[in-house]
C-alpha cells in the first residue's frame, strides 16, 4: 500500500489489519485449517449502539458505542472500555482479538472483548460523562455480566467510570453485582494493586528482557496516563533513569533524569507534561527517537510505523500500549536488532489483576497487596519465560512466539469443545 493510500484507511482499520496479519502468521506456524482460521479471525458477537446524550445546555447529541466479544471459548469475555473520538468498530475488534490471545497467553480463563464510545471525554462535563456511560451500559446490558463479559478501564475511562457501570448494572439486576466490572474503586470491591497493575507488569517484563542490572538504564515513555505514568515510576524505582516522557500535550526530556513524582504532580496541576519546568521541550516524534536503553510506548496504536522505525534508537521496546508497533515497523526493528516485548505479554499485568479482582468478587473476599503482587509477578514471569523459550526454540521474535502460544491455546480449546450442533 502506498503511504497516500494508507492515510485513507482509519487508524482502527489499520490496527485490525495488523491483528489479522499477526493471527494469519501464527495460524501458518500452527498449521491451522481454514475453518478454524475463519473462526479465530471473526468476532463471536459485535454490537454497535447509538448513545443519546443530553448536554448541559439541553441539546441532545448521539454518539456511537461498541462492544465486541471476539472469543469466549476459554471463558467469559474480558476487556476494557475506551472513550476516544477516533474509536470505531475496527479498532474495538482488533483490541478484542488481542485480548483473546493475551488471556490465553497468561493462562487466565477468559476470552477477549473490548468496548468503546467515540467521544472525547475532555469535552464533556462530569455529569455528561456519567450520562454517556450509563446510557452506553444500558445499551450493551444484555451481553455483559459477571459470567458473560466483564469490562474494565482503558483509554479515557477510569475507576469512576467503572463505579457508574457497576451501579447501572446492579440497579437493573436489583442487587449489587461487583463482579460485572474490574478496575473498580476499593470501596466497591476493587482489588489492591489493580490501579498500577499494568505498569507493574511492564516493569516486570522490562526487567526480564534486560540483560544485566537496571541501574542507570535510560528510559523514554510515550503516554503518561494510567499505564505510562506508573510505569515510569516503577522503572525509576527499579533504578532506571527516566529521561523522556510525552503525553497528548507535548513531550519533555531531561538527560539527568526526570523526577517522576514531581512530573506527576505537575500533570495533576496543569493537565499535561507540556511546560514542565525541570525539563526541556521536544517534539512527539523526537521523544520516540531518543537514544535510550528502553522505550515504553504507552499511548495508542500505530506509534511506531514504517516511517519512523528506522530512526528508533532504543535497544529494547516494551509495549505498554496495545498495538503501538505496525507489522512493517516490526520487521525494520527486528532487522536493526531491537528487541520488542509485545503488547499481549508486556501489558498483561492489567488483565491478570482484573482476573484476581473478579475472583475476589466471586468469592466475596479480599487479598492483601502482597498476595496480589506475588500472583501477578509469578504469572508475568512464567508467561515471559514461556515466550522466551518458544522464541529461542523456534527462532521467532518474542511477538511471533507470544502469538503462537496464545493463538495455539485458543485453537486447542476450540478443538476440544468441538462445534455445536
Ligand atoms: P489513558 O487514557 O490513561 O492514558 C493515555 C495517555 O496517552 C495520556 O497521557 C494521553 O495524553 C497520551 N497520549 C495520547 N495521544 C498521545 C500521543 N500522540 N503522544 C503521546 N501521548 C499521547 O490510557 P491508558 O489506560 O494509560 O492506556 C494506554 C494504552 O495502554 C492503550 O493502548 C491501552 O489499550 C493500553 N492498556 C491499558 C491498560 C489499563 O489497565 N489501563 C491495560 C492494558 C493495556
């Protein structure tokens, strides 16, 4: 595809094309037959809904919402809900498919799902956001539930969103149902360790992938939200020097090392990293191309593409975001000898602790922070070791190996269940 033609395709469609290509390559390596390939390439259930929202001035807007359950063969569907203006059905389908492989890869009993509303939360008041959330949840109510499909936070949603979802579902059910969502506030049955879980998983994956001590290793983080900001802190805690950070407002660099806690306080105060006084400004592109040991893309899909991959100087990329590297970029990075810890492994800490939260909800119990963290660390490390072993044994990249394991487990579950009727 020419670069001009590529721009005609939505970012969501590009993400779905990447996901389908990764599936196809894994299916080739697993020698899957055509029927099974089609099953795995096709979501089991896709719902598009119209969400009417009453604005503060009395106007009514209608926004589109989606929930895609890509696969439920290994367990109930599981996946986040994204509020972002460019979210479309293709992006949500790609993200749901990646969730399926991720859950299988880390061995938790879930299928994959994702939801989204094409809305910019920054343009809504809190009351409008609550109305959008509750109405969207009402529209997808028939297909979610603690045994069916369990949402969680993603880009543009947070603990408060999950609390409104839990409440809307519970009011409709007539009794409290904490297990319908994860990433809830502690007071509603959330789990200790869930808020930073994806980032803690990024830290564990980074330390596993690094040869030698993390002390003094330089890090750049793209995206300073729920994943990127705590990931920067965890990596700094491990001894790394976080030198560059970006978010939607801009990018900042300080080669002596950023004080991550101070930067977070600045972001809390001003709404973004732009203008941070103890660092120099740089462009979004330059942040990705910093000469660092580790680059953590933790924003959106398609950050590292055929256009910029050859300028990436990091030795190790750990994908906090889903789908930040396109398949063309993957090839360029591999040729340059850059190791990429793929999204379905690197950011699996979030869904692992979501699973632990759900188990606590179903059992009406709560575990200590230490217990949650130990289980998270064990699952992340075991999964990393399995991927590294498969990569070494078959001469595959970590992404290829992770997909062979994830897709292979789902394919095996399909074979064992058979086809009804
Ligand atoms: P978030 O909304 O909390 O944060 C997103 C961050 O990215 C914000 O700081 C935003 O300003 C920044 N950003 C947006 N566009 C950018 C750009 N062009 N350049 C630099 N920064 C930009 O979202 P999140 O929950 O942190 O999710 C980030 C990524 O991690 C997504 O790909 C998401 O699917 C993935 N992920 C999230 C979780 C989770 O538990 N939240 C789990 C697994 C994977």
